C-alpha cells in the first residue's frame, strides 16, 4: 500500500465520520436535557416498582442514554426491582446505536425504516422477557420460605423502603458515570459533556471507518461480502461476543457495520440486545454476588442469541 493511498483512505474516513458529528452533538445535547430531568433514584424506583415495571423499564431503556442501565442495576442490587425489570432495561438499551443510526439516516433516508424496526424488535422483546422472568420469579421463588430479604422488599415492602444516602449518590449518575446535577442554572453541562461525549464517539467511528477501509482495500469488498453472506448464521454469535463488552465502543462497532450493510439485522439485534452500556460493568463490580452477576450475563447472552437467530431465520426466509 502506497503512502498516497494511505492518505486517501485517511481523508475519506475523516469525511465519512465528520459529516455525522453535528447530528451526533445535537442528539447528545437533547439527551443531556432528558437526563437532567429524569435523574434520581426515587423517580425511577417508583416507576420500576409498579405492576407494569417491565414495560416502563423497556420504554426507559429505549432512551439513548446509558445512565438508565446504571441506575437500574443499582436498584436491582439494592433489592428495589426484580430481575425481569432489570433485563427489560438492559435489552431495550442500545447505548450509542440510536444516535449513530439517526445521524446516518439523515444522510441515508432508507435507514429510517431500519432504525424503527430495530427499536420495535428490541423494545418488544425486552418487555416480553421482562414480564416472563418476573412472573417466574414471583411464582417459583418469592413464594418460597427461602426468599431473600431484598427481593421480598420489592414485592411486599415498597412503602417501607429504607433510604441510603450512599445509594442515592451512586444512582444520581448519567452517561459515562458523570454526576447529574438537577440545577437549572448550570447550563454549561448541557454543552460540555455532550461535546466531550460526541468527540469520543466520533473518534470511535473514525477508527472503525479507517480500519474497515484498510480491510476492504487489502482483502477486497467482494470477498468480504461473500464471506459474510456465506456465514450469516455465524454473525449473531460474533456480534453477541462483541456486544457483551461493557463499553460504548462495542455498540459503535456493531452499529457502524450494520449501517454499512456489513452486518445483518439479526446479528445487529443480537449484539445490541446484550449490549446494555455501562450497566453490566456496574453489575460485575459487586464482588459479593459475582456468581449471580455472571449467571445474569450468561442468561442475557443466551436470550440475545435466541432473538438474534430468530430474526436471522426470518431474514433468510424473506
């Protein structure tokens, strides 16, 4: 590869990346406003403790802001919500996927349908799994004498929750673990954090675009397309392995591959279903219940593969 070709690929990757930056920035500024109005344990705890908790959890998870998965994790670890509700939030969460697809759809209107389909599948599946898991827990676990104190508190003791200032501080977090202050006069945060977060996401996108530009140049687009088409049933598994990584870079990779018609819808659904932003990172920090946390992640992996391959089979039939 010549130096001129390297510069050409570098320039094209930069152009492909920078054109989505304004839209990304605007979206994250809007998210910052939403986050500042929605932060706080008590509001989400009350909403996620209702009978329709998985539904509310799914709707909350759809909002493109990874802070909600962090809050849901803390509520689960404190015994305020059930596992099904936590899974509903996790499965509906798409981390950076929606902002990136939205920005790409501005340039390519055909992606609007793809975006809506993706959200509809993830939201429906999240709510369904949430209700099923909660029903199983209530029927086969909470009725036993061995019921844990924390999960009894979810079902029978909502009106007598004990407040802990330490938990409250941990739960008043937004995306990337930055502290959310509900002060209307603090207008600087509505630009500074969205700008920094947008630059980080744009950097990820640029690196991904550059890497795949080199791959396409060295291997050939036709060979890569043929490989992915021949191995469409392997895509969901590979996507799930990437998606389980608790970092926004994983959702950026999956989304960029999907937007570039490299990854199938089924594989994208699979990877973004298991990808719950920083929620899983917070979950596994609980060393006292590490085995339980790993079992939850394993369950998420299996359930993500189920929906991923189901969508893949439908794609092949259509």
